C-alpha cells in the first residue's frame, strides 16, 4: 500500500467528511424545508381556517397558560441579563436549579452536581455536540427503529457521523429481547468497517411513547440517553395486554456492574416537560466524563443560551411548589388527551401501538385504515403496493392540509405508520382528526 503523508490523510479525511455531510444534507433537505413551509401557514379557526393543522410537531400547548402566568408574575430583568456574562454553558444558578430538579425527579444513584452539566440552546444542539465529540467522520451511532426523526440531522449533518438503524423484525424494540439486535448491529457494523461509538436512546421513547425497562439499559459503548420526556410519564401499570414500564433514568442505575460510568450521558431540556420548545434550553449531563464536557465547552459558543432564557428557566425551576403542581397537572391532562385520541382511533377502526404511557404521541397505522376504505379489489396486498399506497396517503394528507409525523422519516419498519402528536388543545385536535378521516375516505 503506498505511503500517504499526514497532509494527504487529512485532505482525504476532510473530503470524506464533506461527502458524508452532503449525503446527510440531501436526505434532510425535503423534510426540513417542508416543515418550515408548513409552520408559516398554520391553521387558526378565525384568522387562517384554510391553513395546515399540525399534529406533527412535538409541542405541548396544554399547560402554556399556567407557565406564562408563572413567568410573567416574577420576571425582573437587570442589565446583566443582556450581557454575555456566565451563560454560554449555563450560569451557576441555572445549573444548580437543573441539578436540583433532576436529582429530585430522576433519582440519580450518585449525587448530581452543577459541574456535571453543560447547557445548550436545545437538546438538538446537545445531541449534535455529543455526536461531534464522540465520533470521527464515518463512525456510527446506533439508533433503534422507529426513532426520533431529528436524530438524522443532529447526529449526521455537521458531525458527519453515520446513523446506523437497528431493525427488530417483530421483536419489541424497547424490550430486553431487543438487546441482541443492538449487539448484532455493533458486530456487523464493525465487520463493514464502521466503528460504533455510541447508542442513542430516546427514553421515554419518541415516537412510541413508552419507557425502557431497567434491565434493558446495559451496553459496552457510549450510551446517550435522551430523556427530554422524563417528567411527562403520565400512566403506569397495564394497558390491556401491554405492560407499561415505569420510567428509569440511566442516572438512577448503579453502573459499575453494567457499564463504565464514563460512557453514560443524559440529555434533558425544558422543551417538552415544560411545553417550552421556543425557550431553546437543553443540557448534557455526564457525571464521570469531564473530557466530554470539556470538549463541548470548547465549542459551546455555537450553542450558547441567552441570558433571558437562563434567568427565566432558573427562576421557574427554583419554585419547587410550582414545579411540583405543574408536573402533576401536566401529566393528568396528557393522560386525558391521550385517552380522547385513542378512543377516536378505536371508534374509526384505526390500529395503533398499545402500551403508551409517556410523551405526546400515538404511533398509528393509517394505511390499514385507508386500504380498508378503498374499493374492493384495488389492492393486491404486496409489500411494494403497500409502499405505493402509503405514498399516496401521504399526498392525500397534504392535500387536506393536515401535518403528521410520517413513519418513513422515523425509520418505520412497515409502511403506512404515522405519529400523531396529541398534546394540543381540543379544537386543534378535533380539526386535525377530522381532516385525517377526510384524507382516508378520499
């Protein structure tokens, strides 16, 4: 093999990273831009009745009034909140408030300190930082199907890492039996020349709305647990034949017997549990890997949070009485709204994944319902025809201007599955569900 100079190697690496980045951009361009277009034409019953009804964005609007009332009642700015100060990676006050909140609700097995936390302008930035810090261009991060569609962008687009999908073929994707599939994916990836650096979990799961069991959470590579829905677990126990696991943060597990603690990292933010996507505030928590945090700190100015978001978040989280009431009420409303939506699906014969007890989503099979409403003999049952019909259904949903999460964007193993975000006010839900039925019948 001819000798390659260091300069040539660096150039080849740079070109490889560029090509990977181009591929990632190409795969994301259509879905990302389409979403921004939809968000500029959002339905309103009076001012824009012909706009898009979105049940596809992971917003929680159900408790906005309560949060706004609390924010407006005690929001006293000073000049320091308009300066750079100490907020690039989160002020000491903010990190202390977050450490206290997560200690209270996630039950960490060892004390959680402010020094274990780096704040970013949202969990998307936190994911990207982890991908960049842990992976060289071309290295892989395992993600089980279906998965949060933003992982494609956050893991791959700028870090030039690879998202390696793990398929389960009928095995419960968040059950203990799925562990062997991750192990197989690590082995096969290495055989193909791709080094797996980490496994990315969304726990509670997006889009399935379920929690990983404690016995699932063990691996030998970096484990990044996106726990952005950690405080939005609204039911426990049994849902018919499906058992609903309680939420277990990876922070709460005694890692020494399962995994090197320096490989364990948790992500959290206010976007979901506090219905504040626009606040743009997330955190990376790593208790035993100061090198990772120092790496992220070196590029933190690219994801720094504003002094206003830092101050407002700290002020709210320090109010333990308000936070406690908010979480309880939020979960009560989420549970009731979920029941409302799945009752609608049951009444209209639309299959959906059972056992959800967390987050904002119903993962449902609209294609089966659509095919059942088509003229007899118009469908031959083949997999290729199902995929064609699934694309046809996507077009009809767009025609009726209802925006859902499309299963293909989430790595769904079967065509025709969609993610419905149910954490919306009743008027918007009703309009969206009506438009879904109109699309299925058209």
